[in-house]
C-alpha cells in the first residue's frame, strides 16, 4: 500500500504506565489524549526555540482533549489546560505522555 503525503493534523493515543502505591506495588493507569500533530520540522523547531520550557509546557501546547482522567470521586474530569498541568504534577506522568506523543505522532515500523 502506498503512503500518502498528507496525514491528519490531529493524533489520538493511549498513555499507559504504573505508579507505586504505599506498599510499593505498581498500580497501572491509562488515559487517552487527543493532540495536534506536529511534523518533524515543527517538533524540532519547538524543542529548540522552547529549550527552557518544560515537557509540561510542550504538551500543554499540543494537547486538545482527553478521556479516562478521573477525580477522587471517580467521576471524569473535563479537559482544561489547568487540569492537564495538575495531572502532570504527578512525577513522571508528563514524561510518559511526552514519550508516547513522540512515538505516536510519527510513522512506526510494521511487523
């Protein structure tokens, strides 16, 4: 099958990871993000020009929405940049989200 030069300007993906509980047992988590798809040149330019910005700032610029994020009451939390920044205060969640974005925004080898 041929590849098309034009791809969607958005990308959706699942972020998955674990967070240790008080007993040191890894507790899995996952949620979905919908993001603006930057091309390779845009990503490089953004990373160079925003070299003092954080991963959280990068992701706040590209995330458009989410699903699967819940509050303490187990009810879904609507997406907002403020809520995203609060979620990313959990150590490692921003980094996992950024790495997943970088993997999912581009082409991957098919087995």
